[in-house]
C-alpha cells in the first residue's frame, strides 16, 4: 500500500512540473531572437544607456542628507518585497547583496531597475552576467514611484549615507 502511494505521489510530482521549455525561458536572459518574447520588447542594446538604464527616470534628485522618514518607509517595503532574495551585505542570497549598490550605480539606474527590471535585464550586459550567476530574473514588484524612491533612500541608508 505504501509503495503504491509513493509511486503515485512521485508520478504526480514529475508530471506536474509542466513544460520544460517554458520553465527554462523564465530563468534565461531574453534576446530578440528568443521564442515567446513579446514583440513590443525588441532588444536593441545600442540604445541602452548603462548609467541611466532603461525606463522613465533620466535623473533622480537626492538630498545631501538622508530623508529618515523615506528611508524608514523603504526599509518596511524592503522587508516585504526584497529581503527574501537580497541581503543588506555584499553576500548573495537569491539575488546579489545590496551593500555598495548606491556607489556602483546612478540613482536613475537604480530607480529604473526597481520599477522596470525586464527591459534592463534584456539589455544590460552586467545584469545579464549577474543573471548567469543568480539564475533567477528579478521579478517586477509593481512598485509605485514613491515606494521605489523610498526604497532607494533605504539603500542609501544601508550604504552609510547620514
């Protein structure tokens, strides 16, 4: 009886994994020649600005000092949406650690990546290399602009801005 139950459960688990082609697409960098890519998202890396990224932000004004209230709100957003994949140190969890991110990237790049990850992953060679290491694309968290800006302020706090 137990052997039969074991085989039934094992069979169900193996068959419920779904279409292997689809699951591989979820974890690989997209290119314009890849099947299943939306026609609206054609990849043209020649128009990509590595300082700004891909998205609506061209500049983001930061205060000379940290906005403590905004950083606190960003910390609460991070605890719900980000820290299951990112550590606040330089250690990789699922995604890369956040330590030093505000010194490695321009504020507009960070805001564009937070709010628009897929087109940036499709075009940015550094993000594609990171994807090779992490094996998981950052999901779009559908953050409001104000929440993304609060998250950026928390990243600044994490990097030692006072």
